C-alpha cells in the first residue's frame, strides 16, 4: 500500500473516530466500521512485517478469516478482532475456528492503538488445554496478556501507531 493511500485511510479513520467520540453515548459496542478499520490496521501491520499478497477477504459477518497473506510463499489466514473502550466487557467478538493467526487490535479511549496482539492458532489451543485461558469463544485483554506471557514463541504484542 502506498504512503498516500495509507495517509488517506489514516485521516478517514481519525475523522470517523473523532465524530464517533462526540456521539459515543449513542453507540454501544463495536460495529462493522470499527471492524473494517481494524482490518486496515492489520493489513498495514502485516505488510510492515514483510507479508506479501496481503488481501482482505470478502467475508461474511463472523467469518473465521479476514485477511489472507503470504509469508515465505506460505499462505497464512488471519482473523482480525478489535477491542475498544466502548466494549463494556473488553473482549473480542466471537472467535471462529479456521484461521492460522489471530490479530487483536486494542484501541484506547482516544481510539489510538493501545496494543496489537498476534496469536498463532496452536498457541491458543495449547493455552486452552493448559487452562491458561478458558475454552469459550471470546478473549479479554487480560487473557491475551496471560497468553503472551505463557507462550512468547507463538504469541506477541506490540505497540505501533497506525491511527
């Protein structure tokens, strides 16, 4: 993605979040626009990490895979989740199986990136098997932190400013 398009998307997301913040009392939970912005953040993140052929899928709501990319010529299926301060329980939407990696974007009260978590599917399965995180289909920020600590090789978090 070229820098001009990145800047345009950054400006549009900023304008949206600015307007949304002004009307926050009328909005509860995340919505499709927040998910789309989260996916754009994920695309930029993956490209910056050296991924090639990074493409958003034309997925339906609650689909397992949002982005398909290549890493060393191997196809990687990525599921993207966004947690904002508007989400009262501070957890992801339902996690559906079928992805290789889960990328969770956490936005703070000002809709700036607080953290990006990258979790490989095997790390999540192991964490569930070991009782580090519960087996339900949602992850909270606290669970993500525990998962990163327990499985540093297969899970990580980073603070990067894309918005």
